[in-house]
């Protein structure tokens, strides 16, 4: 599902609220922005029935340049992990 399809689906399911595509897009952007800030601040964001997003740290490691084969050092980084809630797993 693309972002545009997601916005269309939100507008379609909220017909009683007269939500425009522009308003729905802005709302979705705000929601994901809030989620990102919560993950950064608290290290996790949980939505009951859907799942939990957690910040994970990746250690620095050695790698290889695929083009030349030369060894390179990959810096430590942060990423987000997701664990689905039992309710979401049942739907799948």
C-alpha cells in the first residue's frame, strides 16, 4: 500500500467526518512525527492491539566494499525494530 492509497483509505473509512485528502495527509504526517519523537525520547512506542516499536543500537562492525572488495569500517547506528501484538498476528 502506498502513502496515497493509505490516505484514500482513511478518507473513505471516515466519510461521516468529512475529512479531506489534504487534512488526512497532514494528520498522518503528524501521527508518524509524534511516533518518531516518542521512539527517540523514550526508546519505544507501543500501540495496544498493533505492536511495539523499539529503538535498537547496531554496533560498529567490519564490512567490505562490494565493488572493490576492500575492507571498510561501518559506524555504529540506531534503527527501529517492531514486534507485532497478538491481535495483529491473528489478522495476518
